[in-house]
C-alpha cells in the first residue's frame, strides 16, 4: 500500500493553515560529530513536482542512497521551501546530554525559519515551543514535510563528516559518518578519541580511559 505522504499536511492546509513545518534530526546515535536538526516549510502550491523531482521520491532519508539524498535535498531547496538547520557540536552534546541536545537542535531549527510556523509536525516527539505540534511515529516515512527535513539534515551532516574526514583521516568518517561500525570502534581503540568524538558515549569514554585521555 502506498502511503499518502501529504495526508498530515493536507489536514491543516485544508482548514486554512499555510505554514506547516516538518522537523527532524540526524546523528543522535553517532559516536562523533554534531547532532543536526532541520525544519522545513514546503510551499503549498502544486507539490506533484517538488523542485523538479516527483514528490513520491522524497521520503525517509534512511531509505535513499547518498546520491538520491543529495538530489532530493537540491530539489527541496529548488522548490522554494523555507529551510532552517541547526547543529549541536559534540562537546555541547557531552555537556548537556543527548536528549537535551536533540530538543535544542530542533528548537533552534524552528526558531531559524524565516516565517513563524503555525503547526509543527515532528518525528516521534514534541518540543518546548509555542506552536501546536503533532509527534508522528515514523514521521519521516509518513509526512513529506518531515521527510524533507530528514533529508536536508542528513545531507548537511554527511557533508560535515566528509569534511572532518580530511582533518581526522584515521577514523573513516567519510564512510560511516561517525556511527559505531566495527572499523570505527577499532580506530577508537588504536588511536583514541579525536576532538569531535562524544566522550559521554560509552565506547568513546572507554577508549579515552584506556589511553589515559581525559
């Protein structure tokens, strides 16, 4: 069965709302790099073609290849969508905790939109902001606006991690984007953490302790 990715948006558009923002984050489970959130308000004009790309191809970023995500992010920008991105660096994630960092990134992304949203559609949670909100389980697979935010955030974060790979080449950030794959864990053990690792995360903290790093 094909999911209507605009069903949530239409509920609000059809009752007179215009500025429906989708919000999602990426990088929550990574051992290194920033946690990134994006907020997106899609244009309410014809979305059959979104920035030159048929909207059914805009879906949960995890379901797309890297090249399709990059193309989708470009299409979202070309559509005239309002986009805001916020990143919480690894040291701040360590300082405030991952749950607080997740909320802060989303709140900053929403606050950065050029237009105040009337409704927030958020993947699986709500946040401490005034607009009415709907937390949608698997929202990036249910809502086009959340999927767009997921894609924009993912492409932004991936780009950051690929750049970090040139600074810290021994960890393989360009391949795994900071997640805890076997090769990354092995590099942590052999080289210890680098400045963009999250030391509050157990594998990183253990590797730092083993090497006497604080």
